[in-house]
C-alpha cells in the first residue's frame, strides 16, 4: 500500500486542493491530508475548523484521512510511514518556494520524495488567500469552495445571507 501525505495550511480547503487529492489517489493507494497550524501565516480558521472542513471536503474519497500535525513535516511523514509528500504546483510563481521546501525536506530525510501535481487549469490561479479576499467583500464563492466551506467563510466575514 503506497501512502502519501498531502500537507498544507488549508485555510480553507478549496476545490483546487480536492482536485489534487483526486489526482494523488490515481498514483497512491492512501492519502493523508495533513493540516499544519502554520502560525506564521496568521490563519483565519482555527486548526480544528480547517481539519473539520477538510474532512467534509474529502468525505466522498475512499482511502483519505485528514489530521493535523505539529512540528517538522519530515518527522510526521516518517512517523506515519508514508512514502512521499504531495504538493500542488499551480504556476511558475509557486516553483521557487516549492523547490526550496522539497530540497530542504530531502536534506532532512534523503529517502523522502516530493511529488508535484498540477491541478486542473480551471483552478490554476486559485489560492486560499484570494478566496478569503473574495469572501471578505461578499463575492460568490461556490465555484472555488464546496458549499459547507463557502458558508463557513461567509459566516466568518459576517456575510451569511442564505
Ligand atoms: O499550504 P502551505 O501554507 O503552502 O503549506 C506549507 C507547509 C505546511 C507544507 C509547510 O509550511 C510545512 O511543511 N510546515 C511544517 C514545518 C516544516 O516542516 N517546515 C520545514 C519545511 S519548509
């Protein structure tokens, strides 16, 4: 059974993320969506909310677990006995940071591979940050987020009208 870990801040999980989950499952038998607290990023949603929403967003996929982790990703991946880290790569602008992280993680554990997957082009510009900005100003969210996540974001910004 090939197990991969898909780590991220997931603040919140978007349709771009679930597209990557789906693609990962065509390569790996099992996937753990691993939600990092990432306090430096100043998340809108609590870690518990991010895990809860990621569980809802991935409930229709077999062989996907969602959990949070603390500390170094490589240690978590090792502890879970996973074979690879999955990262979504949207555009050239993602590349430099992802390249640094992948090489750093490999330096920390040389057996660990990072697998980059490209989302469907309709999500290639999508980030959790731009979705939050859209939510802040009351924009339509359903093209980017599943309804439960869209609702939670509207509530956060006081735009819950339906
Ligand atoms: O969704 P993001 O914010 O791009 O995810 C970044 C994440 C959580 C994968 C990265 O910050 C991470 O791996 N954090 C755990 C701490 C760690 O291992 N840092 C060293 C690698 S940069």
